C-alpha cells in the first residue's frame, strides 16, 4: 500500500504558481519598488561650461621691473618665507617681485636654510638667472662671499662688501657662471611650459 500511494502521488500533476504569484516575483508591487530619481535637466554640463579665467598674478609694475632686472645685478630685499629648499626673498624696490634663494646658492659652505634665515631679515643677493614664461627669478649670495662660509660666520662682512664683490665677480668668473645658470633656467622653463595644460596661462614669479 505504501508503494501504491507513492506512485499515485508521483503521477499527480504538479501544482503551478498562479499567474498573480509569478507577476509578483517578476515585478513587485509599486509599494515595494525602489523609487526612481528623475535625471535633472539643470545639471551643469562640464564639457560645455566656460573655463573661468584665472586672476592675473603679475602686476604691470612687476612686469616692468622684471624686464629691467638683469642676471648679475645686485638687489636688496627681505626674507618673505623660509622653506626646506631655500628662502623666498621679496624685492620691494623691484615691484615686490619674489625670487628664490636656493639652499645651494646661499654659501660655498653647506648650510641649513631653516636656521640660516628668518622671515623679515634683510639680505643682498645677485640675480643669477631669470625666465619670462613662467616669470621666475633665482638669486645667489654664494658669489658675494670673499671666502666660502662667510654667509655663515661673517654675514655682515658680505653685506658691507657686496657692491665691490659683485662688480669684481661680474667682470671675472661671473660671466661663465651667469651664462650657465641662464641656460639651465631656460631649460627648466621650457619643460614647465610643456607640462602646462592647454588653455592655461600665467605663471608664478617665484621659483
């Protein structure tokens, strides 16, 4: 009898899920559906949005002062900021331009820039090189030293003899050094120009 009941159960047709059940599985009721957020037609189109122009970083006075400055010229300024790689020097007599006194150009003796200078300190330096695009000035006090290390041990002596030392240096070894420094500056400027994205103009007067 048990085997007979099993055969009869297997012979009966299988019950199928009603249509309403299948509809529920394929498409749940509205109350259970995830709400759809309509796409806003007011969203900004980045591709067509105009690029905002950057504010000018260089004033006409600074541009004119930059054109007058020449490599080898002695300038006076004050330390604006001290970085690990060098000191940023502001030149008030030259439109407020800022030049970089790199740590390798401070002295013939190795120095720690962070302890060698402090913000607001007055300095004299030589313009080592300049580039127009982007506008950059590099400075040097190393070539104002009469002996390597004077900027560390006897800085006032460097300032007192700066005019005389600068004139002698320009007429002597400074010629070749200035030419070499300017060539290096031009190469750095050319590489920076190549890396600059299209449609972006302007430059820093600090490097």
